[in-house]
């Protein structure tokens, strides 16, 4: 697998949990109408970058024995448990960033 193929597959397995997390950010934005759209967009960028870095670090530096627990599964579609965990770890930071500019 080349580096480009690896990055494409990593981005592909991050799409489903990232979509759910961005939907959470949009729902929080709608609930707190005083926030700027740019704050929510920035939170989505922070979420994406942080989740990508966490998942990349996890895949590159994980011990070999952990592979069967966080590895990529391909039935019926390609998905990976580590991508959901990476997004779950990055979501509180993104929510904090989005709420930081909220008006009381």
C-alpha cells in the first residue's frame, strides 16, 4: 500500500464518524443561535484535524497485538473502530471551541 492509498483509506474510514460528529456540532449551533457560523465551521475544522492526527498516530504507532481490535474491517463496508474512537476523543475539544464564543 502506498502512502497515498493509505491516506485515502484513512480518510474514507473517518467519513462516517466525522459526519455524525459534525451533525452534533450543527445541532449545537442551531440550539445556541447566538454563535457565529464561523465558530461552528472552525470547530468542524478542529474536529477534522484532531481526529485525523489521533487516528494517524494510532495506526502508525499502535502495537501489533492491538491490530485485531482497532483494525480496518471490510464487511459489508470498510470501517474501523479506531476512527470512531478518534472522533469521540476529538469531539469534546471541538464542542469546547464552538461553545467558547457563545453568548450567555
